[in-house]
C-alpha cells in the first residue's frame, strides 16, 4: 500500500522520465555510429567489489593473490554507527585505489539534513584515503528507497553542494541505474537540476539474458554500452566517463544466497566464462573506463564461496587472475566480430595479444587467419 501511494505521488516525475526518454533515446540511437571511442587501457579497467562483512581479515591477501588494484567498497548510510569499522577496513588496503559507494535508505532520501551530516562525516573520515564516491545506488528499484528520478536528483544534489562548497577535490559518480532501463538514465542526464556528475555509474547486469553476447530488445552488451555512452556524451550534466559499478551472474544451487530465482542461475563454469567475456566485450567497446565485479566473496555470486566458514575459490577466481595478468597492461588495437566469432587484439609489453572466442560449437580461428 505504501509503494502504491508513493508511486502515485511520484507520477509527475515518472511522466517527465517518459517524455525525456521519448526525445533523447531515439536521438542517441541515430548518433550512436558517430560517437568516437575513448582510449581505455587495461591499467585502470579492472576493479573488484569487497565487503566489510565478508572475511575482512582474509580479503587483503586474496586481493594480492588476484592482482587487482582497484576496489569498490560500499558504506550503507544506515550503518553510520559502524563508520569507524568501515574506515579501518578501507585503510587496510594500502596501495589500492578505493572507490566508496554510499548506499541510501528511505530515511536518508527524505531527510536532506541527515544525509548532509553523514556525507560530511564520511568525507572527513576518509580524507586522504578516498576521493571518489558513488552517490546512491540502484535508483530505479523501489526496494532501495527511490520512487522517482526527481527524488534521486534531490539526494545527489546534497552531495554535489558539499563538493562545490567544501570538498572540491572529490569525484562524484552518479546516475547508477540498474539493468537496461535507460529511460531512467536519460532523466538523470537531461534535467534542470543544478548538479553535475564527474562520471556516470551503471549497474549493467545482463544475467537474465544468459551470455553477455545475447540480446535484449536487439541490444547485446556492447550495444547497451554504446547507447548509454552516447547518451552520456550528449548530456550537459556529465563528464564523458562511463563506469560499470556492479555486475555478476547468480550461481546455481546457492539459494538463499543467489539474488535471483534458480531459473536465472548459471553453473560455476558458465559463470567463469561469462565473467571473462563480459570484461573482454566491455574493454573492446573502448567506452567503459572501469568494470567493478560484484564481488570477491559471496556464496551466491562471488569469485569465492565462504559458506560454513570455509574459503573456496571458484574456477572464476583463477580465470579472473589469468585475465588480469594478461590484460592489466594491455592497450586496445582492434576488435573483430562475425556471426558467433569474436577477436580482441591488444598490444602489451610482452608483444601482441589476441583473445578469440566463439559462442557456437565450432573451431576458433584467429583474426589474422580470417583476414
């Protein structure tokens, strides 16, 4: 009943969302072929989500073994009484590049003064340790507290005002729409609010479609990235940087830890394959500056299963480590796709690297052979 009442109250904003999307998305579709790629290197591309409540003492050693240097750590605003624990946890990752995601609840959405006070406490506590913050998450899901984009823009504006007046060195990442629901993204990018995003975050899950090469409404992963990147490039509200702040696949036979039904879950082998191919496709797009895998330790969707207090590295852990060892210093040269065959060509200090894969049961030929 509360949700229905709030959605009725949010109707003017929802109508605005529809009208903005009706104008901007078709225009972006027309311009997609003409938007130039950025230059994205492997050095800053790979990131990993880690959590205070999942093996905090073991996590630093696992990350060193994995080789990842960029971390995303979430601080729920409703846990401000644990701020000192989060600060200690974040400070334990010496030498890592930290991005902090500030998660909202309904109380913080409706209480700007509370949000402002808590933002200040966090920014001051992490001064010199972290300067990049994701403001809000999953803004198009009512269970995360927002009932309209207007509510999100008001919430973000609290942090933006602090950046403008007290913390000018901060980098604020916004929008943070989950899944392929770009009508919400369009509204965050085209509006009259007095805000600006230093980068656009997207929780770009494609797990419900199976493999990352599969399509939704005619768009595979690269198509979704290209469309969102085009919207960003047209927006007067955002710097031209896209970051995938969260993505994964749920794993079979892990209920109740998997975030979806068993129907959407995949085997550990498929999870590993899809994870690698997701990163390869996002890197090949040359429009995504970083992908943060969600996350290192989680029974239902992580690289490591820690049920019953036992650390078990899934095959995806080694796959991620191998991928990172080859691509962390790679520079993009070319990408080739024909039917079910994919080839990514990169340069590395060790020489030219070609990664080839096929989504069909057929031999994989190299890019040069096909030429």
